[in-house]
C-alpha cells in the first residue's frame, strides 16, 4: 500500500504518485535543479548520463512537426518511422563521443529596417539532441544562476513581463534612460569566453565538448560550408540558453554589482535576450554607465552600436525639462516592438504611452499585403479566415492599454488592402459604396481588443518583492 522505495542509486524517472493525497516525487532532472539551488558553487560532473532514450524521445515529441528541415532534408514524420532504433543509435553515439553535429542551413529573414537576419536551421536529429541537453542543464541556471532582470527565452517569462517591469521602473524615480543595442550579438559571441562561462557550473567535460561542437559546426549557405570562428547561429534550440549564459556573466551580474557600488541614485535594468534598457534617477549615473558598459563589452568581444545606443531624458519631468536640451518634446525609444512616449494622463499626471513601433507596423503591413497578393485567387472565405488569424495575433501582442488607436489603424489598412486586391481580380470588379458595405457586413474583420491588463496590476500580482 505504501509502495516500494527506488533501488539504491536509481532515482525515480517520473512524477509517480503513490497515493492521491501525496506529493509527487521529483524527477532526476528536477533534483538537479534542487541541488543547484542548495549548492550555489557546485559544478556538475555527470550530466550527460541523463541524456538517454526516454529523454530523447520526449525531446522528439516536443519538436514542431511542420518545422523547416535542415541540411539533410529529414522531416519529423520520416524520422519517426523507426524512432526507437534511431534514438537508441543516437544515444550510443552521444555517450561514445561519436556524435558530431552537422552544419546548420543558413537562411535570411527580413528585418523591419530593410536588412535581413541570418538564421541557422539545424537538422532534425540535432534538434532532438539540443532539446534534450537544454532540458538537462536549464534547471541548473534557472534555479541558481539567472537573475530576475533577464526575461528572454526563459520558462514562465515573456516579452510582456519585461515590458511591465520597464513600465513600473519608468513610473518610479526615473529621469534618464539608457537605450543600448549590442551590435550583431549572436554573430560575435567569443567561443573561448563561452566555454569558461559554461565551466563555472558544468564540470562534465563530455557535455562541455558537445556544447562547443555546436558552436564550431559551421553553416551551409548556397551549397558551400563556412567555418564559424565566433558567434552562435540564431534558430537553434540551445542558442537562446547559451546566449543567456553569456550575457548573465558579462552583463547581468556586473550591472547589479555596479548598481550597488557605483550608482548615486536609483537604477533599474531590464533585459530581453540582447535587447536591454536601463532607467536612472540621475544623469550622472546614466552617462557613467554608458561609458562603463562600452568598456565592459569590449573585454568580451562585444560592441555597443554607436548609432543605436543613446542616453535620453525620459520620465516624469521630461516634458518640463526637454527645453533644456533644445527640444519641444521628449525623445522616444523602442523596446520589444513598442515605442515608449512621455505623455500625460488624467489630471495632468505623467503617463507612459506605448504605441506599436512604426517600423514594426510598416513591416507587418507590407508582409500582409504581399500575402494578400499571393492569395488573391483563393476564395474570399478562406482569405477571411486567414486574415482573422493575422489580426487576432496582432491584437494579442500589441493589445496593451493606450494602444487602441494604432490597432484600429492597422485593421483599417489591412481591410482596405484586402478589398482593393479582391476588386483587381476582374477588370470590371469595381465596387460602389453599397457593395463595399455589404461585403464588409458579410466578412467583418475583428475589431481591436485590449488583451493585456495595466502593467502595474500584472507586475504586482506576479512579484511580491521590489523591482530588481
């Protein structure tokens, strides 16, 4: 009735309950996180032993079934035809040290400023191994290393939580903002420093060697293999975690220490991946941090973008004091797709206005118009269903308090572009006002909706401690 204890040296592999009123037993990977939290400086020397067939199978099932294929052309469905045999062979190669990640397939996706972002698409088998390794080492850093100022690509955190934290910080004792941009961060990560940072907590040489293999695998572009001396390819499952590890030691710990020892006033810091914003009470602290941050990054092979990094007057008194800088109104800055503006709310009090970034909105509208052109000969019903998904997805991200006008403008432009494209399917298809109204009544595009609560309400609901 009470159940048997696990054999010595063989921890339970599942959260099996011996009775309905009892607490589930921790898995072996959860125990790794608990141990890391208890022993802050411990180095784990036997982590690769957790990467076995059950974990590899779970990693395979977590992958997107319709994701793009890598250099080998293997798809999720074709790999699963002999899944158990393949995973058994994969486990054997990993533990023998015979597994060598193939190079990633590089593709370029457009950015909002007209440039392109290089993405690396790993092979499906490599995705399985990356997902399994991430499952093993992520609890160590989440439970004992990463700090609360980091929000990017972490479980239980999102862009809007980072935006909430920044909103609360600016509405406090903030008069200056440092809007920093790291130039080509993912392409300039130093491999030597990365290995040193990993070895702070991971003493398993086989696992460290596997992590470094991913950095040195190279890329395939236009049918040619290119060696990679620095950086980590965007698009890999393990890349965001490794980037967070790198910035944790380069920036997060250093900035928190600088705030305690060097700052005269209040300093707030929010980072999402390589996008970071800092809020200051005093201009002297903001200028000093700008200089110190540039010097700090150079030591680790990184560089601040000179044109995109700036110190600007921002906060409760920015409107009143903007004349001191020769400006009619305070400057604005963009963070995670939103333009942050100093505004006035009711009774003339300071109110942080967040609008959809013009650059992001223009890029999205151009992309949707191109998709409408390609789908112009589909039935209006199928086009309507697709556009509803596009608009609702846009509203769900950008639907923050105070942004309704930008959402409605986006909807109107999409609706007008759709109607014009439908009329061009025929040389005689010119609608009058009555036809236009009837079509809009038959296929009504969803109205904008504010999906997110006020930042202070959500931030206080999640955080019982002061902003750090």
